C-alpha cells in the first residue's frame, strides 16, 4: 500500500470533512487516520489525514492535481501532501554543547527518528569526533561578524546540495539570518532553554536563577525573524528549588532540552504540526 | 441548531469514515468535530462525532432509525447517540469524607460540570449539611451486613425515580453490588486513592508509605464486579518523599482525588469515553 | 512540651550551626528538626530549627533575650522566633471569583490549614453567602478611584482590630497600595494566574492563548510594590493544547490556582519560607 | 580543605544533633551542609553532614576512630564516612539495550557523573562498539543456565580486581544472584521499566498496555533478593493514551528509564541515599 499524509487549513465552512473524506473514498483510498480542529477565534479549519491507496494504480502526481482541482480550490485551502514513506532530510546545526547532538544521534542510530541526517554543520570544530562516531559528515563553517554573509552562503550551498528538508538547531549559538529563514519557513526548529515567553534571549538559566522561579523549562519552536518568538511546538518543565545553583539549572535543563527537542523533531517528521498565525496545531 | 454526539465502535474495515461522514452530509448535517482511533491489536475501530442539524427539520428518533439501517447494521456497529444539549443526570454517593463532595458541588455551582445533580445518597448522615448549603436533596440509607439488600433496593428506587443516568462514588466506602453495576454498566465512576494497579483495595496510602514509593497517585475508573479493576478513565500523580508521613500522603492525595475525579466526570458527561475490553478510548 | 520555630539568616561564616545547636542544648532544648542552606552567590546562611523545651521551665521572652545576646548579635543575624502552637491569623481578600475562596474555606473547615480566619474582606458583596456558610465575618468595602484611600484606611482598621498576621489575596482584583504592603512586608500572599515572569499583569490566560504556549501555570508570591514581581513561593503548571479555548484555560487554571495558593499558604503558616533579596528559601 | 560526608542512622533520642555538631566543631571542622530526618513510625534518626577540615592537620583514619568512640558508640549509630573528593568506582552491566548505556556514558564524558567507570560487563557482545567509542574496557561474559555459577565467579573476580564500589544494571537482562547481592548490599542499582509496585517482573510495558493505564513509569531501586522489591531510590512517570501502541510505550519509556536511572546514580554517588527497612531516605 502507498500511504500519504494530507495537511489542510482553510476558512471553516460546512461540509469540508464530508467533501474530503468522500473524495478520498472516490479515489479508492482508505482513511486510516483523521484528526481535525476548528479555531473559533479565527474561524479556521485544520485537518490531518493519513490515507492508503493500492500501490499499482496510485500516482501521487495525479492525485495532487485532482485534489487541488476538486477540493483545494473549492475551499481555498492551504494544503500539503506527503508520501508517508519518504523520510525527510534533516540538517543538524551545532556549536559546542554536545548533549543535544548526542541525544539526536543516539535516537537516530536506534531508528527512533524517521529522518535522514545527511550532514552536521557547525561553527566550531569541537564536536566533529561525535559526528565521526556516528559516521555523519561534519562541516565546520566558522562564523565571524566579517564572514557572516559568506558563511551563510556556504551553509545554504551545502543544504541545497544535500536536498535538506528541514534544519534542527541543536543548541547552535548563532542567530539565523532572515535569508535562511526565508528559504526554510517553519522548517528550522530551535530549542530554547527556558519556558518561553519567560526569559527569551541569552543566558535564561541565569535570569531564572535571579528571579527565583520554582520551575524551569525548555521550549522548542520554529525560527522566525523575531528571536525566540516563533510558533511553539513543544514545552516541558522541571521543578527546582533554592538549593539549586545555576550549574544545577544547566544540568537539569540539559535533560529537558534533549527531551523537548526530540519530541518536537518527532512531531515535525511525522508531519503532525500545522502553523497558523504564529501558533501551532499539533495533531498528536 | 440541534447538536448531537455520535459514539461508534466496530470491527475495522475500509470506508467507515467516508460512509459515516457522507451519511451525515446527506442528512443535511454539518460535522463540527470528528475523532477516530483504530486499535491494531484487536482490529477495532472507534469514532466520535459531533454534528449540527437545522432544528426545524431534524428529528432525533428518525435520525436514529435511518442511521441504524444505513450505517449501523452495515458495519455491525455498537453505537450511541446523544442530544448534546441534554445534561445527564448524576447521582453522588458519599460516606464521611467531604473533600470530593465539596469539590464536585463547588464546580457544579460554578457551572463547570455539564450535569444535573438531582440527589446525593449516603450511608451516613455526616455530610448532609453540605448538601443543604448547595440545596441538593440528601438521602441517608444506612448499610449494614444485614440490611445490604434492602439498602440497595432503596438506592435503586431513588435512582429510578430521579431518572439517574450515571453515578459518581465520591469516596463512597461501600462495595457496589453486582445488581447495581448491571443496571449501570460503565455508568458508575469511582475514585481510587492510588495509582492503579498498584495498591488496590483498602488503605492504599498506608501500603504506599510502607513500600517507600516516591510518587503517589489517584485513579478514576468505571466500576465493574472486580474491585478496582474496571476500565481506567483518568490518573494523575504527585511526588512525595521520606519526609512525608501517612497523614501527609492523605492530605496530598485529597487534592489528587478531587482533580482526577473531576476530570473523569467532565470526560464522561461530554461523552468522550468509549469502553472496550476493560479499557477506555478517551477522545480529548 | 513547648515547641518553637527559629528562622535565621546572616552572612555565612564558620561555626554557626555548631553554635546554634550547642546553644539550644545548653538551654535544655531538643532539636527535632533542622534545615539549612548556604547561598554561595551572596555568601548568605539560612537556617530553620524546630526545638522542644519543657513547658514548666521555659519562657519564650527570656529565651528570646538570651538568644539575641548570645547568638543573634554575635553573627549579626536576622532572626524570627515563633511559638509553633500559635496559629497565625489570616485575613482573606476576595472580589468576585469564588473558586479560591471555596478551596481555602473547605480546607480550613477540614482542619487542613493551621490558621485562624477572623474575617474576609471584599470590594464586592457577591461572595458573602459563602462566608455565611462557613460562619466567617464578611466585610464589604467598596473601592473606587475616589474612595481608595478611605477604603484602605477601613481595611487597615479591620486588620488591626483582628490582630491579623498575614493576608491572602484569593483572586482579589485590586492593586494593593504601598501603605498596606509596608504594614505587612512579606505577609501578603497573592496568586497570579500565570507562570511568572511570563504574562504578568491583567488577562494572562488571554496572553498565553495568543502566544500559543503548550503549558500554562500559576504562581503564588509575596506582594511587593512592583506588580507581580515579588518573591515567588510556589508555582505549578498544566499542559494545554491547540484544542483548548481561553475558557478552557480559565477552567484548567482554576484548579492550578487553588492548589498553588493552598501550598503557599501551608508553607507560610508553618513558617517554612524565608525571604532574601526578592527570592525565597523554602524549607520543605 | 578536606571535605568529608557523614551518614548516620540510629534510634532517635535527645541531643544527637547538638552532640554531633559540637563534636565536629571541637575537631576544628566546619559544617557546610546538614540535613536530618526522624522517622516517627520507627523512632529512627537519620542525618547527613558535609564538613570541611584543614588539609594539613586532618587525618581521616584518626577522625573515624574518635568519631566512633565519642559519638558512634554513645548513640549506637550505624554510620558511614566518605572522603567527598574520592569518586566511587562504578561497574556498568548491560545486555542488548543501548539507550541507558549511551545515556550514562555521554553524561560520564560530559563530567556530569562523579564516578569512575573502570569497566562494562555484558552477557552479550552487541554493545562493545559503544564501549570502544568511549574508551572503556568491555568484558563479555556469557550467561547460560549451565554456566551461571562460573559466569558469576568471573564477574566477581573482575569487580574485585577493579575495586568496584557499586554496580549499575543498565537494563541488564539477567537476575542477579544472592551471592553478588551479598557482596554489594545496597550497592547494586537497577532500573525497572514500570511504576513499581505496579507491573514487576518481565514485560511491564505489555502489562501496562493490557491494563489500559493512562500513565507509565520507571523506577530505580537497590537490588535485593526479592525481584523488583528493593528500596526505591527514584521514580518518574509520563502520560500515555489509547493512541499509543506498546511500541510507543517502549519508546516513551526509554526516556523515562534514562532520566530516572541517571538521577538515582547522581544521588548514590553523592552519598545522599540512606537505606533502612527496605525504604530510602534521600537527602536531596
């Protein structure tokens, strides 16, 4: 069987669900999963379907065309359609912190993540040995104020050469430029080490310590031009107390960062996340 | 608009979703919510729909008949159909503990629960004053070994007289007889003060203390003939440590019991729970 | 036995613990509980002790004098000393929301809180019926822009008349004036319905909804002149998703508010909270 | 400075805290951390201290003798005394699952764990490549019903040769024999993939799935002769729903196992755990 995933959003109106499910049925497809959401504030409709078709008679190209004509245009939908068997290609950006990279790669090698990782890009040489252990090409592209533009060009070139679908910033300590964001809209996933919108920007654990909070968090979000303000995919927290130093915050935070980031990656790679108006609909 | 909720389970097969959604459409209904689940172990299909119909032309009786003929019989479904605007009638059973009763009634008076509460039944007179504060009839039916049968008859009579749809045991300290369970299958909701299946039966906090666990829990489940083994609706936990005494467990547990029970009540009253093979599908 | 609680903070130096414990011993006291903390950033020492003395020979007044001379002055301590058997007197301030008031009073009537509640003060008459049910005097003092000063005078008069030790703002919807704060430094406990420092000020659930967070929180803190910036006593969170409306946030948030506030009250009434530099040390 | 950690338990009586702190003071030590607990059920006293002494004049051997005579004997204490700077030597036992091993070794290489790991022992060759990446000797000792005794002798020999202080079973799939347990009492740490005492023994995720629980857990405990019934060090949980398959349980469980085990390891290596009557006192 050929399995496809359909993601839809459009203005809410009557009959969308029936029209779409009926259409799939007429195309000899079987719906194996359906989830839907209506945002009453914005009167928007969101849907995610997984459908199966007989491999012999199914053409993704043809299906897309017919879907567009019969359904997409009628409801003025924004829609995406994925071959569920195709693993997306993910680039990992890192700097000097190793914990998120180790976590991603050990999940990858245990077949826990449904992605391909063609390359790792870093602005430092420090973590190359880890990439080597896992047999993944590691490109060190230094970034200084003077070389920022060239570095970015080099990054983009590598991403294009490897047909990268999306990027994960695994504690990459550089601000991503508008150009790269524009090339990968809602396709760059960051992990921020605070419970956003509390403590955006640099050194959130230090700020959390100073404020005397009783809980710290981590947030995975899509990167937009506004620093740490992109659509949130996943968050989690852990309790702390007056007995914990900033160093303890950092250690406890690492575990949070790894788990929150890996959850966000799984949601993204399974195409369970829809973005609308700087918020996410997560069909989980 | 008339809104109805449809709950379905049947053997999984192709085309169920399309058939049902198509049927609703043909009846001039609009699907406002759809959620579905396939249990791959048992090859079972579960679905929950909320649909809206024009009030003028819609007859629930007629719709049920047509649905049964066209859809229900075809897929050999087990199905239930509720008028979403009709609040179910809930009886509250209590003994001497007041915290769950207070919690339910204060939520009820704040319109947080979509139920009617025609009566409270207890085997003790102790909590009558609370019932009075909230203006709800309180029936004290003593239960002793000798009077168990008569007490049960009296309870059943009251339940029938008030057209009770389901029962909540808000820390009711008597074992429910098979007869009552048979009259209200998957309609009696209990709160057990442990993280089931750990510590079933009496005095779970004492057992948890003795075992030295680091987390205690509460479990809300439907009552079946096997004590504390019915289908679980909701669970939650709280951390404890060596510094906590059994009395502390009980105090911390109270908050858990209240929250877990109220969540289960909300899920049940919104018809979001389906039971199959002693497990629940909770569409949330 | 007479039990007392001692709370200490001072610059860290060698021998404080030995000196204090030795002193208690020499006064024929028995230490039943000791907890201590050193803040390495600020080089500050914090300690909480519970000690028992024979009732016959013990005078709190004398003990205080000797402690001050022998220990307090030597280490330049800030210290407080409480008779553990004396329940503090708490005033409850409310407006129109009932959930926190219900929660506090039902815990109070179940002897869960070690306080006396001599009165409830409100700027609205709406919740008087609840106060009546629990037999607690309810004073309605309207607050308008013009009458703010007089209202405050009336509040202060009531608080003094009833020898109030501390105040809980159970969703009291007025800003507390500097004068009242000065009279009750670190003795006014507020519950804010967000995970501070995220979403301070008005309508935090609306802001959380707009930002698309995946977790909401509640924070109990001491009131200072800077709105929602006082020392945090306790926080907790609950997960939400795109399926939840603002109304759902508010409902789920209520449960958080009740639990977080009641935990903060318990910590405060058991004298487990020390404040230093806008942060709390919570000996739990 | 020389820092030592003292762990004490004995029958509760008056003056223990003052006597111990006074003693440390007389030995020219400075108490930098003190925590204590009284178990009212068993009338037992527990204490943990960290003290600093001038390096020149301090002899651990002498101190132990004097402490034993002056304090230990007087209160009939069970006590242990550790040089805080000496890292304990930990052996890792594994079978085929790699996630806990990866987690431990990546924390080890990031200096997060205050241990030395002289060797890894396995009953399978599968994970040797991971040991190699981290440059740690890997000994494969096959265990069959016939060779169980010899295998155990070989294990013990290796443990003795490397002066191993404690053992972590990082999903080691063999039952530990009484002999090994006797050699390492409360020094063998296991991770069990359920929320004990629910689902002890084999295949807990399968049992949890069958029971339809809404939360799964992991438990780290000391190994005793009763399978999965030893003193619990740490537990944690994660929410699951009807949408999760057994495979999902296993994947989500892995993250729990890693975190719970690493927390237990940290508590053990920092000598924060005291065992009494099959329960733990965890000074955290």
